[in-house]
C-alpha cells in the first residue's frame, strides 16, 4: 500500500480518536445514558472505516465509468476500468463488514447501552431507532455492490451499481443529525448533494493514484485533467452544501464552539486544495491532497459524534420536529404562491435541468442546426411545474395537508411528466453531446434495465398501482414522517409518470416502439383507475395517515376527513384533465405520422417504387412457382 494512503488513514484515525476523547460524554447534555467511552470510540472508528470504504467504492465506480479512457468497444470495460471496478468490489466488502458491525454499535451508542446488552435486544432496538436501520441498509447495499462488481464487465452495469452505492453512503447520514429539529428539511436536502460529492472526490482520487501507479497506463495527462474538472465540481458542491448544513446545525449558537471549529476546518481544507493545485504541480500534489482529505474525513466523523449547538438553544415545535418548519396559517392563495421554501433537491434539479437543456439548444443553434421551439417550451414549462410544486407554498403545505399533497402528487405524476416527455431531452442529448457521452446515453437508453422499466405492462402497473399501494396501506403514513421518505415519494411520482408518458406521447424513441393504436389502448386502460382512485378517496370513511396529521396539531384544520375528501376530488378532477390533453396530443401525433407515411408513399409511387406492389408481385410469383 502506498505511503500517501497509509498517512491519510493514520491522519483520519488519529483525528477521530482525538475528537472523541476531547468531546467526552456527549450524551449527558441530551439526557441520555452514556454507553461508555470504549463503545463511543469503537463506533466512531468503525464509522470512519465504513465511510472511507464507501467513498472508495462509489468513487472507484465513477472513475471506471467516466474518468478512465473509454474502450473502442463501448459496451465493454477497458483493462484499467475493470481494475477500478475490482477496487470498488474489494472496498465494498470492507464496507459491508464495517456497516454490519456499525448496526450493533450504533444501537448501543444511540440508546446508551453496553454492546452486550445491545446485542441481546438488537431486534427491539432496530425497531425503535432509525440509525441502526440505516446501517443495516448500508450493509445490504454494500454487499450487493460487492457481489455485482465482481462479475461486472460492461460499462452499463458499472453505472447501475452506482445506485446501491449511492444509497449506501446516504442512508446513515440522512437519518443522523440533519434529520432532527427546525430546518431539518433544508439540512437533509443539502446533505443529499454533500455526501456524494465528498465520496466521489475522495474515491476517484484513490482510484486515480492506483491508475497512475499501474504499469501500461496511457493518456495519463487526459485522465488527470478529467479528474481535476470532476473534483472542482465536487469542491464547489461540497463547500456550498456544507455551509448550508452548518448554518442549520449551528443555528443561533454562533462560532464559539468546537462544532463550528470542525466545520470550518473541513470546509477551508477542501476549498484550499484547488487553490494550491493551481499554483503547484497538480500531479505531485495528489498525495498531499489525499492526506488533507483524510483530515476532512476525520472532521466529518467527529461532527457526527458531537451534539449540534442549535439543539441546546431552542426547543422545536411538533411541526418543526416532523416537517422542519411551522404551518401557523391555512393555505391561502397568496401563501401558496408567495410562501416559498426552496427545495435543494427537486427544486434545484428543475433549475439545473432547464439550464442544461437550454445550453444544448444553444449548442445546436450555434452550429446552424434547428430545434423546435415547441419542445423547448414544453421542457421549460415542465421544469417550471416541478420547481413551483416543490419549492413554493404548494410544496410547504403538501407536507402538512392531504388536499395540497394531492395537488403536488398529481402535478408531479401527470402534469410535469407530460410536458417533460414532449421536450425530447434524449434526442437533444444525442444531437448536442460529443461522441463519448453520446455513447453513454445510447447505452443507458437501450440497456436491459431500461427495457424492463419501459415495458408497457410494467410502466402501466407502476403508474397506476402505486396509487393504491401507497395510499391504501400504512406506507403513506410511514413515509410522511420522514423528510427523506417524502422526497423519495415525490421522485417516484415523477419518474413513474415520465416513463409512462414517454411510451405514450414521448418525442424520444422508446426501447419498445408501440403502434399509435396500442398507445391509445394503453392510455384508455389506465384512465378508469385514476377516476376510481379519486372516487374511493371521496367516499372513504377513515382518515389516511391520521396519526401523522394529528401529530402536527394544525389548529386551523379541524376536520381531516373533509380535507381528505377534498383531496379525492382534486385527484379525480386534475387526473382527467391531463389525460384529455394526452389523448389530444396522441391523436395529433398519430395524424402527423399518417400524413408523413402518405407523403412517403406518394413520393415512392411517383418514382416508380411501390414497396407494397412489389411485395404483392413477389407473392404472386412465388405462388406461380409452386404450381409449376
């Protein structure tokens, strides 16, 4: 093992041990039992090992997919990319083992119990606390990546393993400090950007150093430049998102505390690396960069051990505890339109998607190629709907009232996807991107997973079936209790709606191209289920997720059942209107396709080339030959 890696690991371990010993008993200020210095120190060290292994896993996969030189056969990995994937597999094994140990240690640390007692009552502690569950999910995700990466030989599969790796690095974080208290929704959203950025930066750096030491490497300068561009993006995301999270967790306590010092140390160290890199030889500083990032990793682990200063300066209200903010007044029109609370995940994604799309259109027009203005308008409107629904007063009140939630649900599941698929983003990407990224898009669109997800039966079932499964079971009430679960629910609505409407009226070519009559039949098949869903809600006699809504204690919402029936009416009405628009759009596309076919046939006939007549004559000739 090279010297820089050993030094970085030693810095991380010494830093974590120093922070834990300096902090002392952090459980007493919260009124919790102290599990003992040994348990706290063991959990911090195991967490550090798990975090380091997780970052290497995710970063090595990113390095193999997007940084290392591509193969002449796009579907296959190069030898160097395969070596990076094997590095990810080995790191994932360590990650899975460390996360499994962290399940027990986190249960002991969270409940103030010795490890032996935690092992004896592990089942009950898992049910009662969230962090051990998160580590269990991380262990499962890491084991899945380990098993899959060992058998991976293709680029598409490498990219697909990024999903469980991303889930694994995020799970323990989004249920930790950032999931509690006022403004926890903002802090959680910020960490969704912060953690992957840090993991990609550190992991790709480790993979890059391994790549440069490997004999037979080629195009090393290009790989280093590609890494530097990626790491600069990671630095920007990490510093901005880390500043947002620090502002929430420190709150009114100010800078006079150890928590602030650790945050400042971490952010300054990360921000200075690109500055130093610009003045000295970038390649020679890679080892120093890794050591500094080891120090930042120690600071991150130490911050998870300390009590956020904001917790001791204010007691959150029940609404702040559950939602992250208060809803003191009913949702008036002015409040819905002007009461913005920017969503750093879906709201920011909407803004970035619109900007990237417009840059693609600008590139096409800059080289003289045309792009329909209607597609640009449709995409822009779809992004605007996504932004407004998640970041305006609609997004705020959707978390606390069922009727407003249903407005957001229908907008995310039906209105925004219809507009987005009419924008043709894949077609734009294929025309605007250079050859390398263009091959990535083609490979992802036509891979087996996409073909399964975009199968008409699968798309229709998930589009409609998720309504009934979510709202007529305990899932909805459980998901609304956690901000991260609410965000996953919104993402599910958006993705399932996009896939379904992609098959029906999408501009981009789907993996399975359906005839227009089949598209119309698929649309008519799902329409009654949307109507039935709204009717069932309007006639339901019990309140869905009643415990959750009672916990909020909204004094201006005395009758939850009436609000639920209003939500059912919204689901019924707003579901039918977009469906009608889709039917009209589909019929218009059908008429245009028939017109193009008629023009093509007339042109072929005028030129003396009638394919259908030629096929008919060939059939007659074959029959005549059989008789003779």
